[in-house]
């Protein structure tokens, strides 16, 4: 089986509203690992759940998934707004250690009035202010240290503030695509992100400073033909340089993930577009990212 000349990165969202048991997430992550996907994501929010519903903490769920998997990356969403940086760093470091270097986190912010009220905060931060706060939290999290250095940083690069953040801090940027006809929009977003990254002094194409841009695409697969059609789309966008890979958002997690792993992945591997093995043990190795330099904590002022 031929190996791809440049890596095609694939990830999948494990989100399944209304699920309050960790076991379905364990099974789904194992299935994604069998397909040699780079990582799985799991969303989260500080917002209160619907009446009568519970809410799982994404980082805690993936910490439960970690010992049940061996290679796949684990990327929970963490809301930085209203979060104490030390607690966040400790949580991410714990996930990186328990997974032996497979942790990442998707940075999210909130300008929600209900969440601000939950934390007794007035006034409600604007989106711009929330992303500025995220800068400081990301800097603090980068000082946590584990098997792969510090965990991989991901962000949904949708708005100008989030793209500015991605240019400075992100290893992975998600660009939302609504359908197969969004290739031009995704390509423009990728070019914009790379331009912004270069303006900060990064080389987004190099191992150190690399910025992996993934098209975040909703999928609904009903039969093997749909899985092949998705492989065709992935191959076309990959060949055209639209994105560095895909972040799939299944409509039906049970059905879609199985068809993705058993249908789409083998077609991509047969065509020489996707590897048949993990190149290493850490998420940074999967994404061809170099190990970051260790940062020192700022010195305390003395009087």
C-alpha cells in the first residue's frame, strides 16, 4: 500500500447530546483509533444544561477514554472565560500524562450573559475581550509540561478575533464548511490564517510554527456509496490544497463513524492518501509538529 507524500490529517467529533455515560465515548474513540484518525474532539460549555439534563465535563470524559486507547489524540473543548489558568493547566497536564502525550484542547470563549451571571460577572465580556483573556490563559497553559511538551492547541477559527488568536497560539485551526461546495471559502480561510501566522513571525508550513488547518465538515453517511463519495471529496480537496485535512462532525455518531472507519478510510488508504499506521505515540507526532521549547514561568517581583 503506497504511503502519502504529505500527511492527510483526519479527526472526528464524538459529541452526542443527551449522553451522560463515558462508555459510548470510549467505544467511539476505539473505533476512530482503528481507522488511524489523528484525534477525536469532544465539546463542552460552562452554560447550564437543559432542565432535567446532566452535563459531562469534556476533559474528564477523555481522561476516562485515555487508558482505554493507545494512540489516538484526545482533544476536549475548554472554555477559557471564567477559568482560573492554574486549574486549566493542571487539568490539561493530567490528561497529557494519563494519555502519554496524546492531549490537546480546543480553546473556546464565552460572551454569554447566562454564563457571566452564573459566575457573578458584570459586565458581560465582549467577544474581543474574551479572546484577549484567552491569550493570557493560553500563555499560562503553555507552561504546563508533559510527555509531548505542552498539549496541542486547537481553535475554531470562525471570527476575526478567533483567527488572530489562532495565528498566535494554535497548532490546529478548524474552518467550518457547510457542504461540499464550500471549497473556495475554506481555501480562503486557510490562506488568511497562514498569512496572519506569518505576520506573527511563524512559518505555518514548518514543523516548528506549523499551523494545521482542517475543514470541519458535517457528515451523514447512510450506505457504503456515501462513504466512497466522502472519500472522493476528501481526495479532491486534498489534491487541490484546500485544507490540510478534515474534522468530521457526524450527524448520527453510531452510524456515521462506523461507515467512516470501515468505508471512507480504506478507500483513502487504497488510493495512497492516508497512512495505514500511526507514525509515533504522541499527538504532536501525528500532526507533524515539533516538540515546543519549554517556557519559564515569569519571575516574581521582589521588594
